[in-house]
C-alpha cells in the first residue's frame, strides 16, 4: 500500500538510489559489442585464426558430440549431421548439415555459438575448425587430413550451395 509516509520515504531515498543505479542507458563500448559480434558471413568473413583437421575433430566429437548426434553423425537423439545428399528433391527429403546447409563457414558459426548444447561457447577456435572438418569429412566433402582454416573453409562447396532462392521483391510471385 502506498501510504503518504511511504511515498515521502521514497522521495527522500531517491537521490541515494540514483547513486547506486544499475547505469541503465550507459553507452555500449566496442569491447562490449565485440564479445557478442561473433557471427560469420556465408563467404567466411569473420572467421578467426586457427586450424583443424577431421582426424583431430573426430576425437573431440566422440567425447563431446556423439552422445547426442550419434557416432558418424547419423543422429539420434538430436539432428543428423551427415547423410541425406540427393534426397532434397524427393518426397522423403532428409535435411542434414551435409545435404541442406548451403555454406561451410556457417557450420563454424553454429558450432562455436551453440554447441555442445549442454555447454555452449566452451570450444576453442581450433576445436571448432577440427569439428567442422570432421562434419565435412562425414559428408564426404573434405579429406581426413585436409586443414580447415579461415582460407580453406569458405572454399568447400556444399552440395546444396545453389538450392536456395534469394527473396527479392522481383522474384516473389
Ligand atoms: C546434449 C545434446 C547435444 C550435444 C552434446 C551436442 N549437440 Fe549439437 N544439437 C543438439 C540439438 C538438440 C540440436 C538441434 C538444435 C535446434 O534445432 O535448435 C543440435 C544441432 C546441431 C547442429 C545443427 C544441425 C542442423 O541440421 O540444424 C550442429 C552442426 C551440431 N549440433 C553440432 C554439434 C557438435 C559439433 C557437437 C559437439 C561439440 C554437438 N553438436 C553436441 C544437441 C546436442
């Protein structure tokens, strides 16, 4: 209940509270933004330094990913990461990273940002490159010892690279 004396007490306390305010409205600094600006463009812009191969990625995958994505990325209980290539145009489309995702750098972005589901953003950049290489290897897109880094990853052509139609006002029918 807002009694008259409570309101008076609040008015008296207000200057003290202002001094301890949570600083709402404080300008955000570049350092604040940098911690959140970890997105990577489809062409690989934003990829950090680091490297990894599928051989290195397999060991990490077995330890941190297989429990949810299955050995060899076949899925269960979570999404399949491999397989399904050539099924998208059929009645039984199987969408996996290998069959559906159009750009390889996005695998790095997603894995670094969101996986492992129970402990996201704990992987080093080298680990994420290695895991990305392993997922690509499971899909037959890179070799076991091929190094994935900021230069090589954007050059991997995903099978569904041209399967998406950009939406411009002109091609909306
Ligand atoms: C605790 C379970 C769990 C673990 C561990 C886990 N994931 Fe996932 N992962 C999921 C779930 C659930 C999804 C689907 C999330 C969604 O659609 O929002 C997913 C989605 C993904 C996708 C996107 C799949 C798609 O087709 O959309 C990738 C790539 C992936 N995980 C990679 C990894 C990697 C690499 C690791 C190990 C570092 C890992 N995950 C560990 C549960 C897990």
